[in-house]
């Protein structure tokens, strides 16, 4: 795919911007990204991007950057530089710092995206049940009792009750 700006180089940077619910995708080359940032190198741009999510300096993280993961020994400072954790235990070691970052990026710390096909029917059923319960709660709040009754019955069927009276 070619860069949307110069139409010459291969696009190596892909990002999405969502404003007022409208999603726009951008595909640009590193050279154009540097030009867009007034000659600042891509590494500096990326570090600035990470800084904006991790909040270095603005939320007090800099005072806590001397600790590290007990399993892989990755320091929090090294994580801030790369944006990559060293092992699964890093999530627990850096939990206090990662939770606000994940909430900022995703709106929640709980994954709500697609499930892998290999995840199995149990995960899909659990996700559907949770979704139906949320819909039921909203229907009751809106006083849509017929819809709430239908949702209640579907929930009972999924939970194994199956007794629709």
C-alpha cells in the first residue's frame, strides 16, 4: 500500500482516528510522518505517542520507574521506552501503572473484542449471556417490560433453566 501523502513510498505507519463516532484510517510512510512532525524522527514521534498513553512525567510515574518485574527483570523504565512487556508477569508487576493506560486507550481494562475461533463455545456462550443481562438491565430501566421478558427467557435458556412460564 502506498503512502496517502506522497503516493511514492510504501505506507509503514497505519493508524485510526475516531472523532464523534466517525472512524478515519491513515496510511503514511515514515518520511511523511517525520515531515508532518516538523522534522522530528519517527522514534521520537513513537516515544511521544507512548508517553501520551503511559503518562510519563504527568502522573508521577517517573518517581516509580526504578522497580522491575520479578520474573524477567524488565524495568519499568525499559517498558516506558519500548511499550512492550517482557513476560506475562510484567502485567502484575506494572499493574498500578498499566490500568490507567489501558482504561485511557480502550475505555476499560476488560477485553471486549473478538474471541478467537479456537476459544470454544463456552466463551461465546458466556459473552452472549453477559450481553443479554446488560440488555435486560437497560430494558427494565427504560420500562420496556415485554422486551425484558423475552430477554429474561433467553437468559434462562442459556443458563440451563429452560423453563419458560
